[in-house]
C-alpha cells in the first residue's frame, strides 16, 4: 500500500500498516455528522434520544420493545463500508467504500467500545446546560453505561470481521440490557458465525424492502451479482437462529406498495420464520432526497393500509402495535415465544414464562 500524507499521526500509522481506515476526505465529512471512533467506527446521538431527554416522545422501540431511548448508543463498526447503495438510504452512502475488511486490518472490539463511550459523552455533554432537558434523564444518559446498543448507524456491520467478539464484549457488561443488530443480509456466513459463537444479538433485524430480484437490483443495488440470492439465504436461515428476529420493510409509496409487491412479499414471508415484521415509511431525509421525492413518503394511514393488506395474505402474523410518530406498524408472529419487552441481552431472557420484567 502506498504511503499517504495525512495530518493525523494515528491515521498515518494506520495507513502505513495497511489497516482499514477512513480516508482523509471521508473522515472530515463523517466527523461533521458522527463521533468518529478509531479507524472505521462511529457513534451518533439520534434525534429520538435528543427529543426524549427534553421530555419529548421516545423512539418507537421504547413502545414496542421497552428499550431506554435516552440510554441508547447507536453505533457502527463499519461506518463508511457497505456493499449496497439503496436509493432510500438517508445516509451519505455516496461516501462509502464498498470493500471487505480483514481480521488483521481492523480495530479491536474493546477499543471500539471504549471509544464509543468517550465520543458519546462528548456528543451529549452540551445538552447538560439546556433548560428544557430532563436533568435525571440527562444524568443517566451521560453518566451511566448505555443500556441499549443499536449496531445500525451507518454502513453494514456484518462487514466487520470481529462482530461476534464485539457483541460478546457488550454482553459482558451488567448494564447492557439489549443489543440490536441491523443487517442487509448480504453476508449470511457472518450471521451464521454469530450463531456458532453464541454471539447472536438480542434482536436481529434483516432489511427486506424489495420482494423480487428485479426490484432488488434497481432499488437496493448490491455490489454482489448474487445479492438477491445472498439475501434469500439469510432469510431462510432465520428459523435456525435462537434470537428475536425482525424483518424490516421500508415502504416507499409508488415503488414497493402495490398489490403485486404485497403478494410477492407474502409468498416469501410465509416461507420463513421471524418474530416480528416492522413496516416503516421511507423518510425524506439526507442524501435520499437526491434519489427520491417527498411523494414517496407513506403517511401512517398508508403504512397501516399496506400492513392490513399484507396481513390478509400472511398465515401466522397479526398487526400487533403501531407508532404514528415514526410512521411504523408492527406485525407479530402468533407463534412467537418472545415477550415484547426486553429484560436482558440474551434473547432467551424474554421467552414467555421465563422472563423477569
């Protein structure tokens, strides 16, 4: 690897040792949005956390699953690395490097977690002087260990080869109550590795927003030629994963909401096993505004109508909850063994009859 002239000594060393790292231009751009951690990770204080600590509404995950919005750490161990370029992604994926990461090239999970805690405090500290802030909630958010870890911020976390170690390390801390992992399903072997190492998250999300390979190619735009097949492999293995499993459908009005799409979604969903299906409207935010229009945003009524039409074609799922603030409707598998609210980082802690909430 050619040596690069970078101002930061640590970055120079990272490049010269062949480590995966933000390039200088990426780093400057990402630092304006997120707290940068090490060479390739990031943390963010999401809008719901900011609203919640000012006595405003909490994230829908509080309503659905009982997570602590004000004590959430939204992170990514691969902030600028993804193998998809979804047209509905609000994140600046035009800055992404679509690459793989080798084990010897990446930061240690312990260093990532330590860096996240430090950067998160820096991002939160300014809220302490805001008179609108709930002092108790701010104190908990700032001083306590995050009780909820959302590995979902940006990029694709399954690219990070030490993901199992990261989840296991997070699980060790006594105040970690829940770990959510959001994946695009393009690395099924990495997800299977989590099972083999007993490192599955509390709740695993798989994004499934296009019901056929043609739409997948046009909307999701994976760098893999077999991207659709990779997603299907991931969906079909979900039945064998002993964690809470969620399908996330991003609903784009006029794109994936017609009767044919619903029929195709149902045909696939009826042949896999998950606990929840979240149907959430596309949000007209960030870079996605260059690719879609406000007309593609589905109202809550539109989301609810889609959910009802989909439910009518599903064998085992019923509408279970909704949150109008987030434009989201939740379906639950009538055979799911999990309670909604989460008392601990291992999924079996919320099994019916065994949970202690």
